[in-house]
C-alpha cells in the first residue's frame, strides 16, 4: 500500500470517527414538565398584532323587549320584538304545534290580537300582543 493511500485511509478514519462520535453522544436535556408544548412554537405568533379597542359584540342597544305579551292569559317575560310567535309561546311554556315551519300546512294557526295567523311565520310586534292557541 502506498503512503498516499495510507494517508487517505487515515483521514477517512478520523473523519468518520469524529462524525460518529458527534452523533452518538447527543446533549440530552431531561424535561421536568409533562406538557407536550404542541403550540409552544406559536406562542408569539400574534404578539405584535394591534387589534385596537374591542367592540362589544352582540346587540348594540340590547334586545327590544316587549313586556305587553300574553299567551292564553299568561304574561310572557322577556319576549323580543321580531321573534316568531311559536318562540314567544314557548317562553310561556305553551306549545304551539308545528309541522312544515314554512307557512304551507297551517298546523301552527293561532290567534294574535284577534286575528288568525300562522304562528311559525308571524313575528311579534312592538305593541300589546294577545296570543291564544286554537
Ligand atoms: S308549521 Fe306549517 S304553516 Fe306553520
């Protein structure tokens, strides 16, 4: 074997041994906590976003409540203007039977202020409202 081959072989041996040693003895860090830290990398993802003052969500002026509602003589508390008559009756624990809920079948007929209406399609008005089931 020539001397250059021996030098080459020695160099390869040294390189292999350092790289093997470099990978074979990793720095082990023993964690003390048990969390998986799945989202730890996203911790600062939104840190520099400025969202401004947060607006209160929902109804800005509160619900428009109608306190002059009765269902079969029972006063209804907290009925909201625009709710369906079936929902308002449900607040008074009076069940109005429904079927199609599209206004086609007439199952949900009720008397509202003396007029026969389809309760599934009629919204509660702002004034005094007397609902009677049939
Ligand atoms: S449920 Fe059919 S018309 Fe109201």
